[in-house]
């Protein structure tokens, strides 16, 4: 059994749905289904009972879930201890695909100055995975935005940003000094793919169900506004193309920039990363 396959299995077992697990793992569903079938062949027994609405664990699957969690936890501890013994210090940082945030550049500069001997690996993810691959074990720590499902995660708030509505520059509302969410109730809003964290989806839809085109990345959101007149939301202070305008939303809760890591992860590199991030984002 490969550790990666066990991580896939744990995701499906916790989500009880292949689509949601695939989204959480930041991968497509077919290879995830194939990996689980190969694991079942390896084990020699079904791990899930499949139905149109999702899956349930079999008795064998329940046993494997406990063992898989223990194995993955042990593997993480081994990785940290071996790396420390070998003098090789590596941290993988997940970053939400929001390249215009100046805080990320300040954080990178501060971390390089403070930890010049650390091997830093970056994994950028799109808007469908606010934890940047953290739950799937693809990163050690993530710089992202809340809110999202925080179960089994530790979250440190770094900054809050007011949010505005992104409109075409020729939109009748684009010249306003501020807007309320109710004034946009008849507009189409961008959507994230099915299976995306519902807390995350609800926030970027202003707290209520909406209809509109499905997008995965910041640029797709902006293009949806340009081409379709779709309502988009964005933290204030970010640079936008000249064809777009952003109007502050008066009654929209601010967006929190956060650092997040897996609850109970004792990797000392994470602790130092959080300390540096907290200082860097104050300025």
C-alpha cells in the first residue's frame, strides 16, 4: 500500500463521496476511483458500498481507516525526524492562486532572510481548494483565505481585507461609492465546481444560493465579469484590468488571510513559519 493511495482512501472515507474527495485532493475523480479500486484489489475486499448519493464504509473499510490514519501520522513523524537527522530541512507551502496579494511577497522575503538554509517548495492551487492541498498531505502549511471547513485544522488569522464587487467599468453600478448585497440579487454570480467546500462557496456568493458560470481560478472570475457581466467578488486593494471596476460592499464580512496547518502537526518548521508570517503580515 502506497502512502499516497492511503491518503486518497482517507479522503474518500471522511467525505463519503468521491466527487467531494476528489475536490479536496485537488484531482479529478476518475484517477481517484481507479486508485481506490486498486487498493481494494490489494486488500482483497471492498472498502466502500457505492450508491448514487455517495458511499459508506464496509467493516473492512472502517478497520483500514483507523490503521491508515495511524500509518500516515507515523509517516509524517518519520519524515520530520529523518530530515532533521540528515540536516535536510524542507517545507512545502500551499498558496491560493491570488498572485496579486503583496503580503505573499513580503512573507517570502522575510522567510528567506530568517531561514536561508530551508528548502522551500511552493504549491499554488486554484479557488476550488481553499486549503491548498493541506488535507491531502500535499503541503505542510497554507497561506489562504477563510472561511472554509476548519475541522482537524489549526488556523491563524494574519490580516482582514474589505471585499468589493467586481463589475465591468461600463456597468451602471460601477460608479457607486458603495453597494449592498441586496442590490445585486438579480445578477448572475460566479460558482465553484460541485463538491467545493460549501462554507467557502457560500462566502463568495454573499451568503445565499446564486446562479452563474462555473469558474476555478481568479482569471476565470475576471473573464466571467468581462464576457458575461457576472458579479465577481474580490478583496479591495488588488490591481484589476482597466475594463473592470470594484465597488466596496457595505454589508459583506471582510475576507481573512490565514495560515493553516493540520491539527497536531509538530513539524518545527511550521511553528517558525507561523511566527514569521504573523510578523510579516502586521506591516
